[in-house]
């Protein structure tokens, strides 16, 4: 067996403990009465409506404007875009076309300093600004609720606004026959205004002539939603955005473009507070139960598996910290995630798989020791033989998690069947289960084996009974 230097165990263990501590409790300091958060922890997690309650708001067209069904769908699409871009996946969004109303529910509580309900309502209901800009340069990225990369904040030449959405008459999804492949392709057709002060036909003709052969990106507020290349000057007031679109993607893009050019503004009809299903008292009780359960698991693992069990406890703590960090916003590249009851269930299930991963490894080592192998041979064979079983089980869960995130993410075909109120919560379960299993691979497979090989180098620990053998074995 390839030896690992002795200090590696202490270095890895201390790093895992330090990381887990900061992931659970966060790092912050006070400047007077102002709290400055350096690293986010459990207290910074955005809890879902079912845990901490939230706000329900009803929007309607301002000035008694009689909106069409298509315009309501467009307004709904832009509200959804804003919820997703803010990392709020536990939302419920409906369009009541019979009464020209849009109803939205999202997590919030009255003493939340990081999010003001009135400001949030005003932000998501304000008229979206659709802009056309040169190039497709952006300064920041985010992760959308469906796992896709969201490109944000125009930079460089892309900061220049060539045209806004007020020049567009309408946008609608279309399809055409590809002359090369013969397959049906989907696109978005734009019709620009051809009269008045906002003469889009003339304006767009000038822009596409100037930027012929170059990229012109389309932005919704500060989020880039498309970046087509101008093949030739467009002077007839009709443009077509082509790309590798599905029918749903073309419809969604058309809705977003139309939303940016809405002829009416939304105003808040009313809003109120939604009580939590679970409540924070139950959440605290759940936290205590989690601590007690972890302590019991740690004791059982150490009693039954001794030194591998002790190392497993360290890796399990690291797995829990890494999973929480991926949700709380600990990593700046991964935004905070709305934690719901199904999301908590996903974390619990992934921790259970982490326990199973370490048990399989410890049992394989015990079997090899009982078979008469040397300690080094038992560690080598035991870790090697357990790997395939661990990978098979975890890869199956990863595939299921990804399917849940793809199928039940916001705005998908199953929303029509199951209802949009279910999509965010199921997505939350898939997301937390996925990050938990990935954390299991990192901690339970890689670091556990690294620490095992390191401690095996200490002479006073090179006793087979410490690794699961009989007590009289050395």
C-alpha cells in the first residue's frame, strides 16, 4: 500500500473541522450595531414558506388596463425570471386570466433584515427593462434554479444600450424547416414598430447595419437572455432570433422579450402574510434532533468500527458542512438557496448515504483482516473492494437527483400536469440530495481513505483490533 505522510491526518482533520465550524456557524463581526457577514452559515439560509412563512401578493395591470392573456403570461414570465435570479426557488406563481391578476407567494418573515417584503414586491412588479447591447460581455455569473448558468451585469462595450424594448411591437415563437438537415427548428420572431417616436423598424435597421456580422445581446434588466449574431442588416421591421431552441425555450424567450415591452405597468392589489406550515419552533426541535442523532451515530460508529469509525465521524461532519455551505451561500460562486422541508429531507438522505459509504469501507477492511491479511494489505484491499459498491449506489442517486432538477425545475412541461406549486419544492429536494452525495464522494471516499492511510503510519496505531480485528490481534 502506498503510504501517506503521518502529518496528513492532522492537517486534513483540522481543515475539515475548521471548514465545518465556519459552514455551520458562519463568520461575522460587528461594526457598532451593524453586523458584517464574512462567511455565511446556517443562520443565513433562506428558509422556505413551509418553514418560516412568507408573503402573498396580488398584482394587476395599473390604470385599469385590460391586459390580454398573452400579456399576462409575459408578465408572469418576467416575475419568474426575477425570482429565479434572486435564488428564490420556493415560490408559487399563478396567472388568473379571468380577472387579470397575478398571484405570487415567496418566503419572508417580518423581522428579516436582509429582505424587505414591500421592497421585494415593488422590485418584482416593476416594469422590466429589455435592452439590446453590442457584444455579450458580462461581469458576473449566477446559478439559476434549474442549475443553468445565468450571465449577469453587462461590462465593457456591452454597457452601451443600443435600443430598449419599447421599440418592439411583439415577439412570438415560430418554426421553420432547416434546409440542410430537413428538421424542424424553432426560433423567435420579432416585429418592430414602424411609426411614431419609437420607430423600431428604422432604429433596428441602423443598428443591424452598423453591427452586421457581430453579436448583439439581449438583456432583461441586468441578466443576459440571448446573444444572437447579426447575419445581415434588417431593415424591413421583422427579425428572427435563431438558435438551438426547443419549442418551450422559444416560447419562454418570446414571453420574456414581450414582457420587457409591456404597454402597461403592474401595481400591487394587495399582499398579506402566510403562516408557516412547520414553524420555527419545530425547526429548532429538528436541529436538536439532528445533533442528538449525529452524536448517537458517532458513538455507534466508533464502538463498532473503532479507528475507521472515528475517521468516518470526521468525514461525516465535513460532508454535512459542505452540503450546508452549498445551500447557505458560503461559496460566493454559488448563491444562497431556498431551503424547504423536502430540501431538508434531501440532506438527511445524503447524510444517511454518507454513513453507508463509511460502513461499507470499514466492513471490507474488517473482512480482509479476518482473512489473515496484513494491516496494509487489508487497508489496500478493503478500500479498493468497497469503491465499486459505493460508486454504483451514489451514481444512481446522482442520476435521480439530476432528473428531478431537470424535470421539476421552474417552467417545465410537467408544471402543466402537476401544478407550479410543486415544482420548486421537488427541485429543492433534488438539489440538496445532489450536493449531499457529491459531498459524500469528496469526504467519505477521498478524505476518509487519505486519513486512514495516514494514521496507519503511526506505530502505536498499527494494531489490527483498532481497524476492526480481534482484540488479541496486533
